[in-house]
């Protein structure tokens, strides 16, 4: 779910910028833009972008809480197994 959001949010942002109809620059490269702006689509995409971003914050927070519960409540060493080991 987190990885899907990591892919979907930038794609939605790029499509949103494309549909604004204005030239824009990313990493020093002028990106393509629609010949005619479609502000209805931009508003819809912005709504999706905001909703998915908030969902992402929630999922990341839930993930962190679950990791802490495994470590402190269930004491099953899940968090310790994910940590890098010291090299001898």
C-alpha cells in the first residue's frame, strides 16, 4: 500500500501539472503541457492528490505504531530483526 502511494502521488502530480496548460520545468527540463488547460481535471486530480497524501500519512503512522507495538507490547524482536547488525 505504501509503495503504491509512492508511485501514484508523483504520477498524479505530473498529470495535474500537464493539464494546467502552462509550460513548467522539472530538473532543468521544460516538460510537455496540454495545449488547452483543463481546470476541471486539475481540480479532480488535486482532490485525489490531497486525499492520497493524507492516506499516506495515516498508513505510515499506522506502520510505525505497529512496529512499536511489536517491540514493546508483544516483545517478539521484530523491530530488532529489521535493524542493521553491528559488524565485528
